[in-house]
C-alpha cells in the first residue's frame, strides 16, 4: 500500500513539473526573428501575404511587442527579467522557421480555412546554443475575420484577401509567442 502511494505521488509530482530548464531565469531576454523562414502549403496563405509579412518584418516586430506585453502583464511572476535588443542577452529566443499548413475542422458553424502554424525556435543562454523547441497552434480564419458572426461561411474572395490572411497569421503568431513564453518562464494563470 505504501509503495503504491509513493509511486502515485511521484508520478503526480513529475507530471506537474515544467520541462523547461529556464525556470527561475533572471536577466536580459531577447526574442529575435531576423532570419526567419516562412513556409506555406496552405492555398489560403499566399505568396503576396508572405511578401508583406517579410517586407514589414511583422514576425520580428511582433516578437518584441509580445515579449514586452507578457513581461508587463505578468510582472509579479517575472521579476528580474528585462527585455533587450542585444544579441548577447542572457537568454535569446531565435525564431528560425514558421510553417503554415492547411488544417481541417468539423466546425460547420465557422468552417475556416484553418491554419496549422508551427514555429521552430533555437534557445541560446549567454550566447551559447542550449536547445531547440517547436510550438504548434491551430487558427480559424472565419473566427479571426468575423468573431461575432454566427454561421460564418467565408467566400473565396474573403479567403483569398491578403488582409484576412495576414490577420489570421498575426493571431496564430500571437498564440505561438504566448505558448513559448508561458512554457519557458512557467507563467501561471492562477490567482
């Protein structure tokens, strides 16, 4: 009986532990996407949207923005962490690749198109490569373009609209950055 109880407690403790070696990090943090590669096989995320994103450096700009938002919003859990533009930051997340694939859904109210976005990140500690990580999110263009509309069946023109594609990409990017920062800094939403 005691052995079973010890095993159950051990498994629960291990299951609740964070997988990131960055817990308790204090110092400068940089999120960069200078050399990000954008890939797509989604017919509703076209070359024109990719060119706009690359030209306007949306991925890199959003990285700085979301890092600052997370640090401001969760300041009580992230004391001692400061954003920096320096490449020699104590902790640097280097966004390497973002892939947008076509997804499927059984949601007939908002049938999409669905973006399956995957982000590959290299993590450097004190300028030395530490590990790489991947994040994946699913974003529904119909929910992004018209969030309050019921039975939102987008026309082909709406699906092919570059602004709608970029808005959907931005929403997915927001989720990817949030997941990355929440995991590595062990941010809790509990009060």
